């Protein structure tokens, strides 16, 4: 064969062999690179943390055929001493009275979630105590039983795209500025304004997030009533890296009478505020060692003569803040004031949702906190005082007699000393 003939044959061979294999997509499947999925890379934002105690940045993750399941939790306990514990009139049947002192768990909890893909879920389970200023504090076992049971939160979510999602089940509320469990907050105890808000509710919620804007709207059962007669919503806007503003609230669209129903969790569903409306506006500055959050809140309780609600209004404001002196030590504090409408000399004219008609109160709280990796220990001093603005001074029975502090309900203040320690994981 001549050189010219060999050249023609070689060109023809490469033409035939290369005709169907010019692109990588046309290569045999065995030779095509297969992308390896990245596991356990989702951003975890539930439960939210709003204080100097931080969530575990690397929670345990289990890779399953259904998807990545993240596991976290908190184990914390506390000891306290209170002046003027409450009357047994505030104690539900079968529960130990409010005590002057106690050593107890605040949280023995675990949470499990799938946080990526279209189908997601979140389950929060365990024991909890939610100490709140101005209210009795019962044991963790009693509070878990009286409030939301051992599975306070459990919901599923469908993530349509990066912006929209729909969820339903037993959910954290849209309402308020302070969060529910102790480790989520700057202070061990929740404040006086927190007492006017709901905590957990059943319902359906739509969520939207795009850039600096986030919003949620829900149809719920309000204060854990089991009847879907509330609408709630929350909108936050991030002005820049350090400043965020928000508004949240809710209202009932039908009246609810707990006397007509056998409620499993009656302590979680106070009749008056189940038939209320609430709106709150907040602002947060978070930059370096500083966290500063002021907010104002208004509530209105409906007048429903059919089951004895005379109506009422409350208005209050709070300032929460913290400064981290080092990576391991921070000092947090809260000051708040709240007042109820009405005349304390005519208490039957309004339903009591504070310390009687015309009552007012303020509180201040100081909480030094030490953190060591996932461990923390913190102390706390707080004081609540009832105020008689009609007389212009603080006095021993600043609301309706029997609705104040002390075993007879006739004391106008309470001091609390607390220490809490534990870890999150």
C-alpha cells in the first residue's frame, strides 16, 4: 500500500470512530462522571437562639435513604429562691403549690429535623420548665403536663422553592420577641409582657423569605385551644448587617369558651387571652459584643357577656440587652413596664389579665452568663413591683387584693434569685 493510500485509510478510520463520540454526554454511562451528593450541609435555624448561649454549629447528622436527619438538644437545670410565693388559688388541682425555693430541671430535650429538600419536618420533645416573672413556677414535670406535653412541637413543611414554604402541625408561635425555652434567651426567666402572648399553637402556616425580608402568616388555635379561630403573622426586615425591625401579632375571629370543652391542657389556654388580640413592634441591634432589643406591645381582650368577659387592654414596653466582655463572659439585662386599663376601685368593670383592673407593674432583671464551648452557667436577680399610679407610689397591694404576690395575694413585689447551668448539643 502506498503512503497516500495509508493516509486515506487512517483518516477514514478516525472519521468513523469519532462520528458518535465527539461530546462527553455521548460517552458510555460507565465513563461519565457522577456527582457525589454533599450530605449534612443544611443551614439549621430551628430552634432559634436569641441570646449569648449559642446553638451547636455542627449538630449530629444521620444520613438516611429519606435524607439527612439532624439531631440536637439541651440538658439544663436550675435552683432558685423567691420572696412572696403565690397563693394556692393560682395552683391547678393535683399540682404542688408555687414554692419559695426549688432545684429542678429547666430542659431535658431533644430535637430531630430534616432541613433540606422539598419535604422537611421538625420534632421537639422532652421535659421543660418555663419560669416567667409575675407568675407561679411549678416543677418541670407539672409544667410539661399542664402546658404542651412531652412533644411540644411537631410539624411538617413543604419547601416549594427558595422563597416559599408551607407547614402544618404543632408549631412555635409567630407572636412575641422573647423565645420559649430558657437557653434560647438572654435571661433565665421570661418577662411580664411575655405573659400576654401565646407560646405554641396548632395550625397551618405559609412562610416567605427573600433577601432582607421574611414573613409568616398562620391560621392557628391561638393559646393551644384545639379550635382554629386565630390568625397570626410576623414580618421582619433586615435593614443592614446590624439592624433588624419587625412587627408581629394576631387576633381571634370567633369567641371561645373553655367551659364548653374538656381541654387536656387547660393551663395553656387562659379564657381571657384566648379571646384577645395582640400586636408587637420590635427592633434589634446586634453588632460585635452588643445585643440590644427594645419592643412595645398592645393587647385587647374582647368583651363577651355570654361567658363573663368584661374586656380589658394592656400596654407595655421592654428593653433587653447584653454585652459580651469576652468570648466566655457576658452580662444581660431586661427592664419592662406593663399596665392594664380600668379602675382598681371598680375591679368588676374589667377582666383581670395582669393584677386586676387598673394595675401596673415593672420589672428589671440582671443575668451574668459564663459559656464554655457548649456548656454554660449563669445567675440571675430579678424584681417585680406593682405600681399604684393613682397614689403615685409603690404600695403593698398594687392591684386587686388577692391577685398580688404572697400567700394572701396582698404583697406588691417579688424578688427572685436563680442559677442555671447545662449544655446544648
